[in-house]
């Protein structure tokens, strides 16, 4: 049973922050991953941006969405 669960987890799509490397979990929480993307040959790996990096790099946050700073 544990092996089947592990294979299923390795096959799912995984999203990592392109800046800090944290992984977005199924519940939407971004946290450090104990597994490196290179160690997941069966997974579909994609990238995104976590809320912390979005605030630092793109600007302010409004209503749960990231908005660019108006210059």
C-alpha cells in the first residue's frame, strides 16, 4: 500500500516556485520540499511563483491576487 501511494505521489504534477524552490502542496500551501525535482522522474514538474516571492518581486497583493506596482 505504501509503495502504491509513493508511486502515485511521484507521478502527480508538482509545482515549484521558480525563485525560492518551495513546492505548492495540494492544499495550496507553499513549503520546502523534502524531494528535489530531479528525484521525481515520473512527475510532471512545472513552475510558478509563491505568494512571498510574488510580493517581493512583483509588488503588492490585493484580494488574494498579485497585482503589479503602478509606477
